[in-house]
């Protein structure tokens, strides 16, 4: 699936692309230039991604000029650069799909936004790793400015994925249980917090690791009720947990393979397992018994949801997640803030390990 | 899960169990005896199943005496005898879960049935391999007598499974496509016919076999639009088919393993795969891509559906399936009629191969 990127459109609209590697200009407000992280081919070599100077088009009647403030580096961004994501931008493209910017200038027909507003792009493919952008009004949506910058920059992929999965697949009332793997991921952390705010109990599966006790403390401080390693679930099961809480009606699987099976096999009769990632790169193995356990398996991809739910539902979701942030019930993920020009380090770290999320600060 | 069988209840109610191996009596109408195929332990050895004479209880106010006419031998019946089915009868038990009988006598408070009616048991565990039974009115439901005996005897498991799967998981309008494996099974044949009656197109996957052309002809004569072997799907795909019909919104999987994957991977975006069997005894492998294809996987087990949908919906389904039979749109599966006392042959054949269905004629 190909999507048109802002850069692609800039090129096709006849605006000039400057290829010199200048450092991000601090006088961007006065110029029509921006710095952007551009890739011209799909490759696993991150040197493919280089900072370039782009010339932005003038603001038209229905368009908006934005100064990007902060943009995370997500694994999916790297998959897009590598060419292995289900949606790809036409090349050359600017990397990054998520981030927050400030509105600088609006066209005469723009009604929903004003200079000074914070905005986030609605769809994947925006190319958020840039200092500035000119886009159509309907490509972005405002977020309240009373959430943190990191919160706003990372609100629209992971917390919203967690929010939707907790709301759309099972009717869960306080006291119900949710089980998940990849519990330390950004989505996993958001699941823990949003579930706690909803009065739900969470069983959080993690991979065994050297700093396990520390991680368990950290997730519990977010509101996790149970944190268990894959090895514990495999060896002793969750019988003790199920003496205290009901079996989960909802399972969230970001790993696949064996770990997905642990989520699946501990679901309650009639439960649903939602798969939103495949970190293990191994297929999920579904035993025949799922016929009799009346379990449903489904996938969730927020990008697709957003395409179908514009306007009211999109805004309602953003407001609900911002409310949780404002109330202190949902914190931004633990991030490493990286100055924009040090992007190489952020990209490398994202590709190489399951490190903390890097957020580029423009 | 344990279910109370009629035999179990008979024993607990104090009625006598005669263990001599008498041939089925032709004077059953005058006696309170019946012949039944009883198993006293779970075993893969079919000699465990033996014909015994049972003494039936008298007909009480709300009970009904039935003379069984015909009862199929289904693979699930054999799994129950082997102890590998998710519901098991307390031992000793009478085999068989499906069949048609004629009402001989009704209790004074019975309102829904009259002598002469044809009836089928609603739940699994009835023990249909017997010449006679006394049961509660609400354990059986009448079927019209203008369908064939074999049709009535085999209506309530396979055609109803096909009917539900075609109605409950996707909204399918004429011209939509359904893909299935195990297309030559009793359910598969019913799917072909009911789908054709609904104006749906079917893609039917079969295993390669010596008499392939013959089988293809047979399924096409039932209304199959496309019949393809697993090997063909794997080697050349279904591109040609999809030049003529849309990709399927609904996939039906009775096999699992590789074959289940062929159904899954040819589904349309947003499709549903319903798994109702695992003949290959291999787990279904679900690739990560199902997140992006928005495919849902679910299991279906008619026994469970029946427990939740009594009275009106049960009757409506039976009537709809009988209407299809009466209109010539749904034929009984190709069966081998076996005299009751030759049951050993029918059981052996069902265990040993994917032979045609045997129906015991009482």
C-alpha cells in the first residue's frame, strides 16, 4: 500500500529539495525551509536516512504551516524505511509517523486550527522527522496544550492503540481481568495504566531478563496487578492468580509464537485475543481446542481504525486519552529525549534493541 | 465436561440393565426393552461397544417414549467413546448423538409432541444408537415427516453447522464468495448446497486423491463453483478464480495445519475464518500479517450454540434447513445404510477412514 508523503507532494508540486546537510536552522519561522530526515531507498542500513533541507510550499487557503516540536522513533518507522511495513511512502520520503507540532500559520479557509495550537498528524506517512511542514487542515488534529510535550508527541499511536483494544473487543466491567505480553512496551505500559483507571485487573507477561525485579517494580508502580515472566507461566501456570481474579476475557498479544500461546491459553471461555504485533517473528500456533473454548482471535491496527473513524470518534478518543494524562492516570512512556541532529543515535538504538523509546526534539 | 446420558439416568432411576446380547426385538412396541450400543469404558478398541438390552422406565407425565428409526455414526461419536471429545457421558453410556425417532407414547402433560411425530434429540449425549428411549419432552424436538429418513437422521449436526456458519459470522449477499476445506465432508457438502441456495459462490479445497476427477464432478453436481486441490492452491494460487469472483469474506476450516492456512491466506480484507474441526490434528499457524488484513478467527461448535439458543431460534433453524431439503436444494449426505445389528462394521469404517457416513437403521 503506497501513501503520498508530504515530501513526495512537495517534489511533485515543484518545490525545491536542497540536499546539503545543514544543521537545523533556528530561523525557521522566517524562512520557507525546514530540515528533514529523508530516505531515498528502502534499506536496513540507517545511513540511508540523511538530514536534508527542504523548501516548503506557501500556505494555501486550506493549508497549515506547522513547526514540529517533538517526534518519536517507533519500530514501525524503521520497518517503513526498511520497506517491510504494510504501508510505504513513495520515495524519497521523510521518516517518522508520529509527533507533535505547533501551528505557525493557517490559510484563509482554515476553521479548526489557529496559530499556537498543538497538532498531531492523523495518518501514518506524514513524515514527522522534520522541523517544519505545510499540510492540509484535515491531515492534522489539535491536542490540548496542558499535557506534556512528550505525552503529546507519543499520544496517537501507542496509548490510543491501548485505549481502543481495551474498549472495542470485549465489554469489560471493573474487576474483569486483561492478560497481555510485551507488557513493558509503550503499548503495554499504556494498557496497564488505562486498565487500572478502568478498574480492570492486569496480568502482565514479560520476558525473563537480568533486571527483572526492577522491571516488575516499575510496572507495578504504573498499576500492574500481576507481572509474571514467560518462564513462570510455562512452569507453574497462573492457578494462583486465578484464585484471586477471574480468568481474562481479553488478551493482548504483541509477540506471537510461544508468548502469544501463553496469552491465548489462559483466556476465559468466550474470550478474545487481539494481536497487534509480532515481535517474535514467529507465527501464532492455535490449537484445535479453541473451537470448544469459544475464543475469538482478531488483529488490531490503529492506522486502519483511524481511516474508518474520522472526526467525532477520533476527537473523542484523543480527548479521553488526554483526560487520563491530565488526571495523572496515564504518563508518557519512559523516553530518551534526543536532539534532532543526533538522530543517527536514536535510529540505531531503535533498530538494534528493545531500548527505551527515543523522541527527537526539534 | 460431563453430561448425563439416558442410560446413566436409567441406571440411577433403578431401571434394570440387561447385558445379554440379544438381537433387536421386533416386538419393541409391546415391551419396555430396547437394544442399545453401550460402552462401559473409554477406549480406542471398538469392541468396547457392545449391543445390550436395556429396560426402559415407564412414561411419566412429562416424558415421551420414542422408537429410534435411524442414527448416523459421526467421527465425534467415536471421539466420545475414545474419551477425547470435550464432552463425555458418564459411563456406562449409549453411543451416538444424532438420529431420528418416532414418538410412540407421550405423558399426560406433554403438549408439543404426539404419537407418530418424528423427533430428533436437541443435545449431544442422548445416546441415539438404540431402538427405543424414554426421555423428557424438552430433550427432543419434532421435525417434519416430509423430508427423507436419512435427511432427518442427519439434519441436526452437519447441515445445521453449515447453516449457522453461513449466517452468523459475515453478512453475505448473493455473489459473495465462501472458501472452505474438507469440502467433501458432510458439513462441506451442506455448505456447498446451502451457499448455492443463498446465491453465494464457493471455493472448495480438497485433498489430492486417486478419484479426484470423480469427486470434483460430484461436488460440482451439488453446486460447487470451484473445486481445487490443496496442491493446486499451494502451487498456482487462486488468482484465476479471483478474476471471476470476489475474494471470500468467509472461510470455513475443518482441517487446521497447512490446509487451514490455505483458507486463511486467501480471505479478503476484513474476512472471518471459522474453525469447526481439526482433522489434520495440527495447530493452525497464524502469520503476523493477519493484523493488517483485519481478519478475525473464531471457532464454532454447534453443541454450544444449541445450549444458548433454545426454543424459537432452534425451531427456526430446523425449519429453514427442512425447507431447503424439501425444495431439493439440500440433499442428505451420501450415506451407507447399515442394519443396526451390523454396527461393528459402521464403527470400524468411521474410525479407520474418511469413508462415507454410515447410518444405522433400526
